[in-house]
C-alpha cells in the first residue's frame, strides 16, 4: 500500500463549487504539505503544516484553505472553485524528528482537478 | 531570496547517450539542502537524492551521478548510458536548514529516443 494517498485522483467540478481534496499518510511523519503543479511552472506551495496545531500559508494560499484533522490527515479545500485553479495537486510529507529525520519530502500520487 | 533555475526546458537524446541536467541555485544561507526528483509520465514524484551544503562530495548511484559545486552554486545531474525509461521531467529543489519548505525549479523534460 502507498505511504501517501490522495483522494480523489481525478475530479471535474464547476465554477463556484466547493471542493475538498484529501491526503492521508502512514509514514508517521509530522509535516505535511500541499502543492499545485502547472505546466512549465514546477511546484508551488499552497499550505504546509508542521504539526496538527501549526498550519502556515505558502506561496499561493489565496482561494484555498486547509485542515489538519490528525497527524496523518491533511485536507485542502477550494471554497469557490475557479477555472484557473485547474491543476495537478500534490500532497507531501516529511519528518522533522526521530529516526526518520530527513529533509526530503515524499509525495502522494496527485489529484488532477479540472474546474469548468 | 532563494531561487532554483533549471535553464534546460527540454532535452532530447538517443538511447545510450550520456546526458547532464543543469541546476543552479541562489541562497544566502550557509546551510541548505539540495534535491532531485523525477516525475515520469505516470505523474508521481520520486525522490532521487538529497545533498547537504557542507558535503561537496559527488555521488554516484548506478547510472546516475550528481556533481555539487558550491563555487558555482550548481548541482548537476548526469545520466550515463540513458535508457527510454529515464524519460521524465526532472526537478531540482532547495530547502533551508531551519525551514523545510522546498523551493522548486521549473523542471527539465528529458526525452530518450530509442
């Protein structure tokens, strides 16, 4: 089973709808991230969470909100979707302490979101 | 400000050729970390390597090798005897010591032709 899972994998929604993307991890990592990927722009950070009570805005947080329901779960919401939020969304995790201390991030498979 | 530049948007080579992907970074931090990730056509992001700023030793892993040079702020990635399965988008990224946010380059699309 994958260590970082994302649901749904694909979603088509209409402008103005609220949508939630979910991420779960079994790696036991404390840090979780949401990125979006647009062609030619690489990955851009939307929000990140260092633990359940520590959530921070990233580079492009406008139009998005997040919830860290538990150490293993981090969801991303688009309150009112617009077409330019059409992108590939990735969740990632990393460990800041313990034997798993590392600086690299491990990614979920991505969610392809289309807003029409 | 931190920045990562991958000037090569797309590279196309014939199988078995060697290919080098360039990565140039900017940071004022004395301690930082550099990464390479691979994104194959299936879309997932695969971690390849992490390098610490205080360790300039080059690294080789099979057909992959990485050349880290602080003097030129570069962290280049070479694939020797390329194979079709190496076709992917490769990303270089940078993070600060005290902050684990990754700053990403725009990626280099590598096409290996049979």
